[in-house]
């Protein structure tokens, strides 16, 4: 497998990318409070936005096995606050050395781990080459079931020999019930 980095995804490849992406994230819509699957229009906007790089993991037959989106232009990412990153890491922010990974999606088969590893490695080398920082998010369910924070930390440690991980924010959702009020 190899990773190809592109600015735009169009035509048949966009359809293939949408299928891969939606298959990877659709179950989270019933398992997480916040929507994790972009609507098709949102996905198409991202695929057409040259500020957001698309990392495509292709097998030897050029079939799409995985993909991720990655940018150091934080204003291109909806629902994150560039000002937060600017306040916390002003030098990195000013030099565009903060990278945000919007998602990593892989085919759900025996090669998923390989594709995931290839994508994480490629994104690491992009940021590490600039002495950059990488930010990403995932829901609590994904971390509990797939141990994502630990997996990513171990992968980055293997690549770099040294990595520090910090939870930089957390959002909680609460539900209040009144069983005796009715």
C-alpha cells in the first residue's frame, strides 16, 4: 500500500471515497451524541477544498483502502476554534505548524490496520518534518471500544521514539430525567 496526498478528490474517486467514509462512520450516528458523519454536501465541500489535504491509501491495484483529511489551515475546519490553538501555541500557530486530522477512515476488512498505520505514518511525517503538532478528536465510544488515544500514541511513539500526548479539551453531554414528575 502507498499513500498519495492530493488537494482535490473528484469524479469516480469521490464516489469511492464517500462510500468508504460513510461506511466507516455511519454506525457512530446511533452511538454518539454528536454527529460524526458529514452530510454528503459537507463531504463534497471538504473533498473540493484545496486547503484540506486528502491522504489516500491505495493498494497495489490503486483501489482506495483508506483515507484521511489533514490541514494546517485551521480556519478550514468547521467546529474547531483556531483562536484556541493560537492562544495555546502562538508560535506554532503563527508558523502554521499545527495540523488537524479531521478523520481517518479505512475499509472494514483484514487490511484496515495496515491502511490506518500507513495514513497515520504519512500524517506524522508531514507534521514532524516541520516540528509541528497534531490535533484530532474522537468520541468517547471510539476510545472505549477501539482504545484510539492509546493506539495513536503507541503508533506515534514507534515512529518518533518520543511523543507526549495531552487531552486538550473535553465536551460532556448530560441528560436529565424526571421519573416521578409524571
